[in-house]
C-alpha cells in the first residue's frame, strides 16, 4: 500500500529583519535578556505588501518548482495558520487562485503551533489515496503582536513552509510520513491565544477603544512548563509505539518555540543537542510555519540524508501538541527563499 510522502519542500522567510537591538529601541528590553531567555537574536517580518496569502504563495510555489510539478495538477491546497488573510474566505482560496491551482479544493486549518503536524496527520490518508496536496504552514505573527507586551512581543516572527505531498508509488521519492500522534487539552484555552474578535469576545466599540484587539495573549511560564512536558511525553510515546529507540533517530526537529524549551525537551527525551535542529536564533517562533521552515533550512544545509529517521514534536495554543516520525527514502528537492543574511 502506498504511503504519504513529502515530494518536495519550500520555505520562505520575508526579507526584513528585526534584531533584538531594534526591539530594545522601542520597548524596555535588551539583546542580552532576549538571547539568554529565548536564544532568539532576530526575527523576520513581512513587507508592507506582504500578506498571509502572498507569503504562502512564495513557499508553495518554491515547493512546486523544486519538484517541477504544476499547480494545475494539485487536488488540494491546505493553509495552516492562526494569522489568516481574512476571517473569510479561507486564505487557502487566495493561494489557490494566485498559484493557478485550478482543479484544487482549498481550505484553512487553525491549530496553533502544533497545527501543522496535526494537519499532516489528518491528511496523510489523502496523499496515500493518490491525491496531490500542497500543505502550507504560514504565519505573519509580527502582525499579531502587542508591542507594549515585552514578554510576548520578542518571541515571534513571520514565515512560511510548504510540503508538496502525494503517494509513495507515484514515481517521486522523498520523505515518508510515518507514525504520528496528536492530542489537545481544551481546558487550557485561556493561557495562550488571540482571544478577541470571535463570537465569545465580539468586536465592540469598547474593545476597539482599548486597542490590541488582534494581539496574542500568553502566560509565559505556564506555556513553558506544558510545552516541555507535552512535547517530551508525546515524542517518547511515538517512538515507543513505532518500536524505535533514540539511537535510531538522526534528528529531532522540534517546533522552534525558543531555545530554552528546545533544550529542555532534548534533555527530557535524552537526546544529544547536536541531533536537535534549531534555527530559532534567526527566525524566532513562526507558529504553524515553524516545522516546514525548519525542514527547508535543514535541506538547504544538506543535513538530511537518505535512510535517516526524523522525529518532530510541536506544542501550541489550545493546548494542542503532536509528534511525527519521518523516514527519508530520498532527499526531496527543496527551495528555501531567505533574502538577507543571518546576524
Ligand atoms: C516568555 C519567557 C521567555 C519569559 O521568561 P521567564 O523567565 O518566565 O520570565 P518571567 O515572565 O518570569 O519574567 C521575569 C522578568 O523579566 C521581565 N521581562 C519579561 N519580558 C522581558 C523582556 N522582553 N525584556 C526584559 N525583561 C522582560 C518580566 O517583566 C519580569 O520582570 P520582574 O521580575 O521585574 O517582574 C518564558 O516564560 C517562556 O519561554 N515561555 C514560553 C513562551 C513560548 O515559547 N510561547 C510559545 C509556545 S508555542
């Protein structure tokens, strides 16, 4: 039976860089505080003409071009995001039109920072069944920041990662999507999120007058604790269920939340830090884009080789958390668009 396979990978990091020093000029923070607490040195932000759809198109097109597949061949376009183009229609519909994916059905999924892995798990059966999917995780989180909340504003960045996916028996080798698990705990919805503007807290003149309607709220220490525990637990569980030991894992590819979380997960899982990928220093937390962007960067750096096993873990608003195994049958073609040089 065919298995769901990543045929190619695209990544896009917008060209504008916001360094910690730039942030310290507009809020009471410092490069030293941000680096020691989070490992983040800089983050990317979209230009004035960039929206969630245009940024998604960059990554999606990069994945298609890398494999030489036409957008017209796609059956589905998925965009995973918590910062959509509009409330409605779905961002994926804008992307479908801009790419020219004329035969495709398009839909968004919102799952916080674990949403991209949850989406992969949900739609892998579609790829197995022979459908061609473009799965894009995108965030413009700098648009959702309360710049007067220094504890949150320094953590996030913008970007997009895309996987072109299909069945393993269609002539394109790549990265097989293996065993995965995801969980949610909806009793924790108040701890991390963007609460205003929906039906629970509709937009009213009073709320508008308070400002910051559209911004992320977070209880940082609670998020930290849960993120480390949940990602470590679910990662170990996926390994157990797949009858794999840590020695068989070449890379852990964690959600790029922040370096202290990544280090704590590596410690709890018991894997050496040189087998845990991190580029959080340069891109910060890009939410739903984080895993796709990480893989695009790893491929560009030639860190992925045939025969490798990758274990991905993610955690985010909801709370939701997920872990996913990937098996590298062949190194898939990729394109990572990232103008500007890392600091
Ligand atoms: C946000 C986070 C880095 C804060 O680190 P922390 O050690 O918990 O810091 P605290 O919230 O206890 O704050 C400690 C002090 O630093 C201050 N502080 C917070 N943000 C600051 C900043 N950017 N610059 C300088 N000082 C800051 C606080 O005001 C507080 O000052 P006080 O002691 O005078 O009250 C940490 O909680 C964290 O990593 N949480 C997880 C966040 C995350 O990754 N979320 C997304 C998951 S998907």
